[in-house]
């Protein structure tokens, strides 16, 4: 995904360890994480992907999250956030499911 530097939105997301690991396996240079996430979003129907809501209640179990900054085209981020809101999950949880679904399926993906 090619982005005009003036037309990007820098967003901090919290990814599961699994999603972060899948992305980091493919990173070769600066900017790859944003590109890889953009590729996964472009190839995924994020309105239909299965998302596991993140537990917020005490005793709900602990999960470690990795915080990273991602460059988004504003319209893409808005669509992702709107879909997450409609589905009752966080934008980070939806993005996590997209990454795991796209890069974790065992199918060869573009690198």
C-alpha cells in the first residue's frame, strides 16, 4: 500500500503476541509493519472475519499485548473502527483477527 506522507494517520494498536510474531517474521525494513497490515486489510473482508473479544473483567485471564504504531490511510482506519464498533469489539481486536487470519493460515502470502 503506497501512502502519501501527508495523507496518513499514525495509530497505536495493541496486538496479541501471535499477531505480532506473524508480522515480525516478514519485516525486512522500516515501514514493513504498516505495509503488511495494509495488505492484510485489503485482502480481508473484515466485516465477516471471526473476532474473539478481549476480556476486560477481573479474572478473565491475562493476555500479553504488544503495542506498535501503524500508518493508516484515514479512510481505511475509519472503516475499520466503524466495523469494530458495529461488532462490539475494539479496533485492535479486529485488526489482530485480520492479521492472524491473513498471515497465520498457512497459505503462502505475498511478502
